[in-house]
């Protein structure tokens, strides 16, 4: 067990449980990314696993990525590791059910969007606030338009505002709202997935998401280059991150 992540099995090994275990922030930093990637790499290949439920300890799912790891010296390595994890999730033939309570922001929402079905508390807060720091959300730029459509996605990506879990369901971002989203995700597994052939289920997931996976992977490669080669060469991107870390007023130069 990694200190950042709890890993265990239920339903006679058919259900893999993962829980972010560094509340209350549950930051999606290098340690958390590595722990998640290791767990998925190790267990998704097991033919006995028919679903994953990913949730978080504490009142919030995740406050997002580590801002310090977004600074120029570290951002390339951080993005590559995060996007590697998200690609593994997007390509997974095993359904990954995400359960979100409280705040689910930035890299936390990108992680949630990379799953297959998202269960939320009605009063959860989901958002991509990156532009407030002078940067954009690379993975969310690829994932949000797929589920929310271009108008809602653009709104959330450029405004940086959050929406409630109930609003996220109405926008198509989340599958369902429930008082206990983890219990709802497990109930979905029990009712709809547990009785199915594990191998047939994997083929069904691949078939349903074949074009989706191809689109997202291609766009993610392009967006990652845009972020690293263009955005991070601007004054304002670095200024916004540094101002946030220093807890000072940001000074935009609009370049």
C-alpha cells in the first residue's frame, strides 16, 4: 500500500477499490500520480477484475494538482506523468467508476473525467480554475468537450468557475448524483457488472469507446505541446503560478 493511495479488493476480487488517502486536499502530485499508475498497471491486466471504483478519503475528492510542480522546471515531467496515467485510464477496457464528494478541481477533475462513469454528490463542486492562475487545463480541454459539449466545456475552461454535482449531471459531465456517490458506484457494479462475463465486458467497453479513445489521445498529444512549447514561454503563465505560490496579487502583462 502506498501512503498516497489505498488499494484493496471486494466482491471476490472482481472489484478493485482505490481511494486517494491524503485528505483534505488529496493533491494530484507526483506521488499520487505514481501510486495510481502503479495500481492500475498492476491490476487492470488481471482478467478477474471487472471494474474499478475510485474515490477519496475526507470531505473532498481533490483540490487539484500541485501548483509548484507546474513551474517551468518541473511542468514537462509532471504533465507527461499525469497524461500517461490519464491515457491508461482512458484506454482501460475495465470500467472505472469515479465517486466524488466535496471539491473536485483542476487535476482532480481531469482524473475524474478520465474514468468511465462519474458519480457525484449533488452539492459537490467541480471546476477547472487553471485560467485564474494564467494557465489552461490540458487534459480537461480534451475530455470536457467529449462529455459536456463545446459550449459548456468552453464556459468552464475559460471562466474557471465551478458547478455543482447536480449541474454536472445536467451538463452530461457526471452520470448520476447520489447522497453517497461511492455507495452508488458500488451498487452500479453489483447490479450491472458483477454478473457479466469479465472478458465480454472488456470487449464491450473497447467497442463503445473506440473512436472516443482515438480522438482524446490525438488531441491530448497536441494540447500537451501547446502547453509546454507555447503557453509556458509566456510571462503571464509563470507570473500567475508564482503569484499563487507567494500568495500575492498577480501582475498580468497580457503577454
